[in-house]
C-alpha cells in the first residue's frame, strides 16, 4: 500500500529532516510512527501527503510513484494534519461539501457518509454552524470526516488523538480498525505509546531523522516489556552510540 | 476548480469583502456624476467668500466630460482599495495552513492558483463594470455621453491596467509569505512602472499610460496609440501567470 525507499529530506538552513528512511506499510496494517519532538515524523508524513518535496528516495502509494502520479496517489490517500486548519468562514456542512466536490463524491455517497460519520462523532447537529465556532476537538472530528468522504485506502494521520474526547477517540480507533479490515492501511504518528501498543500491528521508531527500529509489534516489543520501555531504551542507546 | 471558486465566493460573502468592495465601487460610480452635478452649486455657494479674497467666479458649465474626468480620477483609488482588500487572498491561507488539507486531497496546486486568479480577475471586472455602468447611466440621464470620444476604448484600457495590477498581485502572492510583502511588491512594481513612464520613449510601451483614458475621451489620442501599451501589459500578465504557476508549485506550504 505504501512503500518508502531511502527517503531523504532536509530543510534549507536547518539540520532537521529525515535521512535514508525506508518503510513498507501493507494492506491491513495499522502502523505507528513514534519518535521524540523534532525527530522527523511530521516531515515524513508531509512528504507522503505530497506537501513537501524530497531530495532523494521514492514514495509509492498503491503501486504508483508519488512524484510521477501525485493526483492518482492523493485520490486513494487521506491526510489529517496535527492541527486541523479549516476554513473558519464556512459551516461544517459547507466544508464537507467542498471536500466532496474536490473528490467528486456523488450526492448520495456524500449524504450517506456525512450522516454516518457525523452521527458516530455526534457532530451532525453542529454541521450547520460556522467552523469558527467549533472547539479544537470538533474541528478535528470534522477533519476526520472530510478525510473519510472519498473512502481512502491509505490514511496518514499526524497525532490524530490530540484534542479528541475519550468517546471520539474510541470511535476513531473503531474506524481505523474497520478500514484495515477492509484492506486499507493506516500510518500514523503518535506520542501516546499505550495507544500505539494496543492498536497497531506494526511500529517504526525514528530519532534525529533516522529510522532506528521497525517491524511487527511482537518483534519490536519483547515479551513482558512495554513499548514505552523499549522506546526509551532504543532512543537512549542510539543517543549514546 | 469549480469547488474552489464556490468556496472563494462563500468566504468573500461571509467576511464581507464582497459587500465592502461593491459598496466602494457603487459609491464611486454615483460620486462621479454627483460631483459634476454639484460643482456649479458649490461654486455659487463659495462665490461670496471667494470674492472676498479677490477671486471672481463665473458660471461653471458641466457636462458628461466633467463626470468622466472624475471617473478617471477615482478609478485608480478604487483599484488601490481593491488591491488592499484582496492582498491577503493567498497569504492568509499560507499563514493559517488552510491550503494543506485541500492540496492533499487531490486538488492540484495549478487548480488552486487558477481558481484564485479567475476569482480575482472576475471580481475586478465586475466591480469595474458596475462603477462604469453607474457613471454611464447617470451621465446619459443628466447629459449626453456622445460628447466623449472613444468612450469604450478608454474604459477597456483602464480595465486592462487593472488586470495587469491584479496579475502583479497574483505573482507576488505566489512568492511572498505575508500580505505586507504582497502589497510592497505589487505597489513597488506599479510605482516603478509609473515613474518610468515619465520618460516619453518608455511611456509608449508601459501599462501606466492605459490609465490616461481622458486623452482618448478628449480625442487628444486615438485608440491605436495604445497598441504597444496593451501588448506590453498582455505580455506582462502572461509572464506573471507563468511565473506564478512555477513559484506556487514549488512553494513550501
């Protein structure tokens, strides 16, 4: 579903970025991407989402090269940034219809999905209000619904649980599992290691732009230990090398 | 692109920008004949105080040309207000990060730029047409527009000047990060061209001359005299658009 080969991206005038990162997210995977602040998680996700260009390497989504077929790749991908920056002067329903128009989602399809996800996140009654009146959590819910409108095969999420109330977090986890059960895949960054350990079947750890561990959760987290202890150990080990 | 155009329209209405600009251009459209109409009355009212200072006022003759002269004085101010209000059209989206969800949802950057350009060119065209139409209507009612020569050529040339300025704004919006940079770039480029037009040899080729529609109305110039200026403005608009597409495509959002 998502193949990253030797991805390298650095910002001008900064040592921050990612170096020679390779990953393979298969259909059905819920893949956690963890690392400290400034490790390169968001940069990687933005490269996959097509926001940032990269110096070397290759990103393939659904078998297609992102550089050569950016629009085809985006048609099967949904990206939700860590901060839901939406058009404040539109109402929730106007924003969803705007996104559905971009993806050319049929009138019936959008109506059904807006109702379904709106009810699940308990936001249907507020869809007629201006986005400027929404809380951070409500904006996050709206961003998630807008991402699901075109039924993506690959979900790229940057800190998706930040700002969500516990019930909405449960709904989102359910949606993530359902997407993967139907052959989709999810690649997301998080600082909540307990969630990653319980929800994901694969995990990748990044430090200073370099991949320091990756694989299935069973491979990475040895028996009797937690992802948190492994993460601290691996990060500190690499730091002292 | 249609979806983005619709979004722009809804946002313009909600923020009140469309109504403010419409009000400004309608007011300018009414002010042009109104000022012409009020001039004799104003002169008469001031005649006594002017007489005290030794100035003698005679009867002032006003016609459609007086109103059109006012139109060509007011329309650059209208254009400046338009540029001031729309200068943040792109940069507000960079600052708030609102383009990111759109770009990542399969809408090409080219489509975003094209939609914004169509919207800005269209807005200028509608507002300019409203102002011109109101002045034309009142002039026809009070006087006779026939006194003004090449009326529609003069109007079209001033409109082209506006299109050229909007193209500059789009280019500087594609390369800048803030609306102040956009204003500085657009204003600086327009001022530079205006200053260069002081030299007669350059004036024959620069868009600044397109603002002098009154020369056409007074038949001091013919429409053909502006062909080089139109061609130069057209080429610059094209160049601005090509460069804008290239820069916007590489822009880090």
